[in-house]
């Protein structure tokens, strides 16, 4: 159940980063794209004069990232700027999967340049980039850029997302509120640039990576129905790590303002879902292959797909005029040697030193490899600076020097470190010639190095000719990859290793280079087939298609923006699902003559979170006000046992009670308990109880509730993730062992219940209504309120009940669920507080209206049925 996510719809809490609250709009239903106007006439979609798009405007995907896919250089003599596309940028490469000459979709970019542009030149540069490159630059002041990118992003978020807690200030920054403010301010500038260039009806926005995690909230505040996707290119840490972030709720809520959230692996997605469950109480479900979170009436979909490489870019590098000559040069240099390769950014998380230690261990344990094995380690320039990066670089050179001093021979050095920039074609030459590629990162988001290696090992005609390889000869490759990188799950033929285990990595390298040729061929063929079919275009196209699907019902719901600052979120309701108006139902109540009221107990009139489960004096008083009206038939319909319910409601003389979902039923305190005779054989309890006891012993915080007609396993006090996992396992286990028994096994709100077939709350409502009609008291007002899945049976029953021909008009039916969530009910109330207010209003109405028996029959009939049409 998702009611907990909507328990406080008017929570306007925020911090010092509050933004103006979105004006409250009248409920409006949109069935076609368009603008919803606020009550004051202003546009709530955030459209303004800069949006000069016509109705023929082509659909666009606006790619928003920290940096634009551009290289920029200024001529110091002439002062003129020159720009060109950065061919290595994933953001540029993904265009191949989204747009083509025959497509109706354009790709537009919003982001920063990697160089500073003086304020006097910004407008000119901006115009040039928009006209020539479809890029809108976000010019951040240099001090803000330093605090935002090099401060909060690189020195705080990046280490934290890679599982490095800020316990030692000399290696990573601790949380600094001013840096967080800079992060939000930078995201605000990005949001403003998007707003200047978006057509809210046609365009999709695709936000990339951890630099812009609060951008979804800033955009959603301005355009309620913005079509918004987010993809995280870094790891998402486990909840134990993420929950140390002081602004964890703000970031989670911001991400949930997107329509689609993408991750490279299921592990990263699972960590995110666990954080949402533990910190926000938001559950998720998998339906027909798609994972979705229900959040205030919206469904946020989760996309799991690793990014691929650009095949054309690699083929172009392999076909470079200098590539064959460079490949031949490398071949001659390492002729007769077994070449293994590492290519990594200079980063503390890449595990380069661990890789070198593994090579050292391999040479130490295998003297015959000395003089035969050569490692070339290409070190790309660092993307961030700091003491830890400098120390990691120093350590790499120290280890490499030690290995070379120990194992070098004439004309042979086991380790070659290349820490200067290399042309891309030269890197591809190394890829093509390496017998084995090693990626030993201790934590990495995706890492495309293995994919590039596989494609380059496939080679081409020019390389084959330069190296003297027979045309179309079978290709081989060998991969040793860390199990902590995003591409690891997709490379089933790779040797996966724990990079911290030096001996295991050394053994894996040994196995990779000594593996028989046929094994290498089969692994390479399998990897190449996957990499070729799952390239960056496939990734982008798949994400775009899922984003369109995720946004397809944007105009089918009524939406409100609630909350201030980064607590802003959207409440979305189906046009046929609305909050129950107390004034309206009281007016209908007063006009009715016979009423049937069905109330669930836990989560409906008593909060689920309440430690004291017995009803308060206020609840008893309200129920007595309703029950004392002779025209009312009021029933508490609960899964609880009859002993508890009869004790708790001992002061309610005229209250009907249906216990254990209707297995026991009585019409008033003076009535005797009626037993449902559908179930008489309870031999299944001897099978169910030992199974439940097994799961109880294994799940801390769980317990078994034994009822006369049912057994219930509760796990509300267990660990949320483990309890839910165990509940699914228990459900499958019980369904298996009870397959031939006349029972049903159901998973409810933090429970798994086994009960006889045919015992439902819906049957209770049906029996009560049938009895009333048989006695000539056919109700013209039916109210049913509940919060759990078991209450859905009541909603369906009272809606489908045939109320007989005695009445010319059907009764007014109010099926109402507690909490906004998917339901068969047409109405909802926010929480138990709202339920009590409603019942108080009905009780007050009962005391103020005159007894119906005092009216003349004709007048009573008129009073009952006027305004029913």
C-alpha cells in the first residue's frame, strides 16, 4: 500500500533554499496536450515569451548535462573563439539512436563549456553555439563553478557515490552547507536555460548524471507536465552509504520528480529503490517487465540498461591513416612478448596500483613469464584534483619502478606506464594488439574500456595487412574485469575478479593468457555480438522509447504542485478518483432514509503506526453517534479476532462487527456471533504453522498471529527490505505446500495471511446489504472506507450489488480508500484524521436532523429521493 507516501500532502517543510510556491490551481482535466491555467490567469506550465515555437515545431529531446559535447579554444592573438564537437562524448554519440534525417526528433543540448568565457563575450558565444551546434551554454560564475563542480560534486558526491565516506578530511571533504547551496544554485541556472528553450507540449528533457540531481524538481516546479528522464552514469551507493548524506531526502525527492530514472545495472537500481523504501516509505512493483514506484499518484519508471560504445567512432579510429603504422610499431616493439593492457583514468577508484601488484605477484610466482609478459598501462589525465589523486599517481610510479627493477632483463621491462595524452587511434592500436585487457577498478559506474577492447580485437583489413594476419581469420580476446564495474554483468565470458584480492587477480591474468585458443574465440565471439548489438545508439533509442511510454498518461490526470523548495512534488489524480468532500457527503447523508456504513479498523479509524491498537474515547463516541441513529446500520469489518474487537467496542451497543474478514459476525452487542459455515476443516493449519514458524525464527521482528479461521505472519517490525523479501518467499512456500487445500494465501500490508476460500470482506458487505433489503430496509446511502487490499473486495461488492426493484433509483454509493493509491474506490481521504472528521460530520448530522418516522410517508419519500438524478 502506498498510503504512507501521501499521509501529509500539505507538508510545506523546506530549508533555506525555498523557492516560491507554485500557485494553487483549480482542478482541471486534460485529455489532449495543452496549457492548464491557474485561477489567477497565469500559466502554470511556465511558458513565456521566449517560447516562440509554432504548432509545427518538431519534437526535440533536450539533453542536459554538466558539460556540452564541445571543444572550445580561444586564439590569444585574434581573440576569436573556435568550437568543434567532442567526438568522444557519449552525449554526442547518443544522437545516432535518437534522430536521423527522416526522423521528426531533434537533439538539443544544455550544459557548460569546459573553459571560462568572459561576460562580455557570453551572448555572442551563446548565439553561435545555438545556431551552429544546437547547444545552449550555461555560464556559471567561476567561484560558483569551483564550489559546485570541484567542491560538492567531485570532493563530496563523487567519493560518497563510490563508497568513500568523508571520515578523513585530508582525503575528502565533509558536508559543507555552503557547497550544497552552490550545487542547488548551479542546478537553478541549468533549469533557467532549459526553460528559455523548451516547448512544454512537445519536448522531452533528458538529464544526465549526479551533477544535476535536483534539476528534476526545479523543472517540475515550472512545468508540472514536463516530460523528464534522468540517467545516472555513476554507481548509486547502498542505503547504508547514501543515508549518511545530510540532504538525502532532498535528492531522493528530486529524482522522483522525473518520469523515468535510468541506471547501468540492477545493483545500482536496487540500491536506489531500497533508499526510497527506507527513507521515504515509497514501495515499488514490477509489472510486465517494468519496475515502477507509485509516488503521490504518479508512476516513476526505472530503466536498467548499460550504455554502449559508438561503433562508428572506433571503426573510424581503426581506419585512421596512421593506425596501421602505429600498430606495426607496437607489434615490433613487443614482438615475442605477451602484451596485456590497462587503460584507466588517473583516479583513486580505478585500482591501478592493485593491478600492478597483481602483475608483480604473477611474475614472482611464475618465473617462466619473466621476459615474456609485458603490461602497458595507459593513464588518462585526471578529471579532478586533490591530495588523494597525487598520492595515487605517486604510488603507481613507485610500484612500477619496483617491478621493473626486480624483473627487468636486457631489452625488456615488464611494466610500461604511459601517462601522457595519446591520440585515440594510438589507443585503438594498443587495444588491437593486446592479448588480454585488465580493468581492476574498485568501484566504477560503467567503464567502456572492455567494450572498446573487444571491438578493436575484431580488427579490420588494413590492420590485418599491416600485421600479417590472414583476412577473416577467427579473432580472440581475453578480459579480466572487476566485479565492481557497471559493464561486468554484461560480459559473461570475462574473468570476474575482486580487485582487492591480489592473488585472485594474478591467477585470473594467468588463466586469461594461457587459455586455449578455442575458448578465447568463443568468448570473444559472444562478447562482440553483444557489444555490437548494444551500442550507444541502442541505449539511447531504448531510453527514448521508455521515456515516451512513461509520459504517455501525462494529460489523463489532474495534477497539483505541493510543497516548498526541494520538498516540492506533484499530486496526480485520475479524473474519476477524487478526494471525498465532507460537505457533499453530509448533504447526501441528510437526504437519505436508510444507510449502511462499513468501516475497516487498522489504518482507517486507528493509524497503522499507532502503538496503542485499541480505539480511543473519541472513536467510541463518534461510532455511538452514528449507531444510535435507527436509520443507520454500522459495521466494523476487520481482520482482527472477535475477542479483541468485542472487548474494544463493548461500549457500542448498536455497532455491528465482522471479525476475521467476516468469518464471525454479529449485528449488535446483544446479538450472538454468527459463524460462516463455508469453512469447517482447519487441518491446513497443521501444515501452515510450521512453515510460518520457520520464517519467524529466521526474520527478526516478525511474529505469527493465530486466529480461529486464519494464520497471519506479521513483519512490520522487521527490516523493510529483508521483511518484504521473506514475505515473498513465504508466500511462494505456502502456496506450494497448500496447493491442494481449500485456502487462499494473500500478501497484505506487512502481512502474509492464510485463510479459507470464500471468506472476504466483500462477502460481509453483500450479506449485510441483502439482509437489509429482505427486511424492507433497502439502503439509499452506502458508505465503505478502508485502506488495505482486503478492503478492495468491499469496494467492488457494494458497487456491483443489485439493490432490487423496490427502489426506482440506485443508492448513493461512496467507496473510499485511505491514501491516494490505485484502488477500486472512486474516492479517497488522506489519512485516519480525515476519516474521523468525516465520521464526526455524519454523527453531528444524525443528531441535528429530525427522526424520519415523524415525517408523513409521502414527505419522507420526497426527502429521500429528491436530487438523486
